[in-house]
C-alpha cells in the first residue's frame, strides 16, 4: 500500500497542541483514519462502526471514556452523539485528556460540537487528495481526462482499485452507512436518481424548482437532500459575489462535486476518453479546478473565500478569490489551445469602475504557461500557491 502525504498534516499537529479535543471531518474514504493513525501512532484507535463497541459505550459511557482518555481516536463518532457531553466533563476536569474525533457526517458531528465542546475542540476537514499531494507522490496524471475520470480518493491509488469498481462501491457504502442514518431521506433509489441528476448540473447555477420538477419531489425535499450531500462532502455550492458590481443579478449558487471521479461515475462515463467528447467536458474541467481551490483552503485550515460573478449582460467570471479584500479573477477553459478571447471577461471585469485590481488568472488544458495583458495563463496542474 502506497502512503500519500497529506498537506493538512502540520496544521493538525498544531491544533493538537492547543486543544484537548481534535475533530477531523471529511467524506468517507478521504483518508482520515490512515492520516490520524500515522500522525498519532501512540493513540488507541476505536471505530464506532463496530456494534459491540457502540454497545459498550452506550451501557456505561463515563467508564468507557475514562478508560481511554489518555490518547484515543474515536472514529465515526457521529454514531454515538451521547458521548459528547461526557467528553466535555472529562476534558474540563482532566487537562491531560486527549481525544481525537473523526466522522463522515459534518452536520451530525458539528451539531454536537457546538452543543457540548465549543471552545474545547480544534476542527479540520480532510477532503480527497489535492493536485499537490498527488504530485509529491508522483501520482498526478498529465492528462486532464485521465485525472478527472480517476478522481482523487486516496484508496484509488493506495490499493490500485479501478475507478469503476471504486465508485460503485463508494455509492453503495455511502447510502448504506451514511444516508440511512438520516431521517430526512426515505426513498433511497430516488435519492440516487437525485445524485445522478445533480451530476449533470455541475458548474451550473442551481434552480431548486427545476430540480424538484425533474425528480418529482418538493422544493423542500430538494433543499433537505442538498444539505445531506453537502454535509457528507459529496457536493458544495459556490456563491455569487456579494459586491454589487454593475447590477449583479445572479443570486443563486453554482453546484460542484468535491470529486470528479464520482461525478463521472454518476454520469455513466466508463473510461476517460469519453470525457473528451462529453457534453459536460467544460463543466467537468471547471469542477476539477474549483474543487482544487476548495481543497487547498481546507488543507490550510482556511474558510474558502471563493465566489463566481455574473452581471446582467451575462458576462461571467468563473471564480473570484477574495484575498483579504483583494479580489482575484480566475477564468477556466477546458481547451488545450489558447485563444486571446479567453481573456475578454477578465479584461471587462477589471475595467469596472468599482474594481481597482488589474491582475487576473486563466487556467486551461494547454501545456504552456505565460503572461498576457497582465493575466497569468496556467496549465491546470500548475495552479500556484500564491493564489492563497
């Protein structure tokens, strides 16, 4: 098994120094367990996927936790929400107590942290691998189509599992272990249909009514199921920028998937060559880049200050990066050949009277990297750290 180094590692070690409890969220199979066992080898590891362990903890939670308080990783801890108040009592009375909590359901874990462990816990999120992590392990593919199809979950590379097999199993495991825990999902076949429909909307502005009508469910159900997918790190929403540049009219977010491999699987793509002629080629490429930006923010324990912008004339910037009030426009093109008209939206955006930033970035599928009209033109594999 090949171990992929994770960029979040030094930040987790730093959090461990300052908080008695460390909580690591992230999607199923993003590598949380492997990372925590590697970073904290002296800690005992317990997973509440084990029904016997859940039973022991439920019968006598105080004794159970006290016996493991000197250094323990509690995995899938969202299955045992009753433990959080006991953990609070232990860490408040014993300053040497060390708990690491891990889970794959963000809202279940965060809800209990807010209720019981506020101020006592350092929180972090581990997403599937980033470009930089795969590059360091010499696993990042040179071809966009191959990388988008394969996706970024570490298990694909650690165990060399074919993408088709991996994602079929992933969806089945996700439905069985995560979705079935939630009362707001009743029809699981329809929920999978919902996921597949959303995959066709990647990179698009989200219209809740359109989704409800297409699937045959209510708008409230759409909202509820979107929250499930968001909380379990399947999808994320990119909001429009809130500054009223030239009467911005778009108020709805754009929808993306955290992993393009899962996106491709939901679209029924069986091999990477299919992406080249697929109607979603441009959106898949855009999704690949936007997801990378989110990963880099989370790996640095930063809240993603990322947006898109569109004016009343339909001009759009794919991504606006807000760096402490300095707005950096980023355009994304799936073409392998550069054309000068790729820069027109950035130039128009820079010329707005409200905007005093003259920088810009363009990410495309070509091999060359250069600067033109003060716009840095970049290959998708070479997104610079200076953007963050």
